[in-house]
C-alpha cells in the first residue's frame, strides 16, 4: 500500500522513519522530506494512488515568538484552518477510492468537531480516541481514522 505522510517533520509517529512504502512531504527542507512542498498544493512529483494518508497539521497558534513557532513555524488560527481544509482536498485528489487518513489533532485552540467539519466534504470520520490530555491548558490530543468520501466533490466537477 502506498502511504503519503503530509506532515513528515521529524517522523515522530513512525517506528521505521524511512518506511519503504511512504512518501514523506513537508514544507521545511531542514527536516529532509522526500518532497519539499506545501500540502495545500501538492506537486505532480508526489504522485497519486495512495491508500493511506498520515496528517498531523499545525494545531496551535503559539505566538510568533513561542517555542512551537520556533520549531514548527508560526501559523495564525485562520492559516491553520486553511492548511487543514486545502490539504484535505489535496489528499482526496491523490488518493485511491476508499483510502484512509490517520489524522492527529490537539484541541488546544480548536475543538476536534470544528476541525473535522473542515474536511467533511472529502473525508468521513470513522473512529478515534484521545491519547493524552493536559490539565494546565485543558487540551486533548486525538488520533482519528477517516475514510475518503467517494462521491465526487463540487470542486472536481467544476474542473471538468
């Protein structure tokens, strides 16, 4: 099965950080992805026909000078929402019918249902659960499995 990791970073979620069937994409050249790209507009070099997408988008606006911004770049809440929505659309475009997406989210700034709604045109949540929670800032990290919706979305019809 072909796998696309759209937020490769340091590949922290991977046991094998250079898994043979995965294409690692990240916008930061410093993390040495297979392909340097903005996931909101995947280049042809990424390919298509993926059966699984791994997606751990930016999830918190830590302020321009915060530790998170230093490590991952600064994103406003609106930018984060745009990254999620447009990347979900691109993931739909490069996957095969009935593909799955493993989605990681921390609800520090935005609650999970609101974020899943950004992807609802292209991806249907199947199941998931919280993996850890913090009491200082009252937030929860989730893993959610989504399935590609195989009804042709309006954007695809408009392109024809």
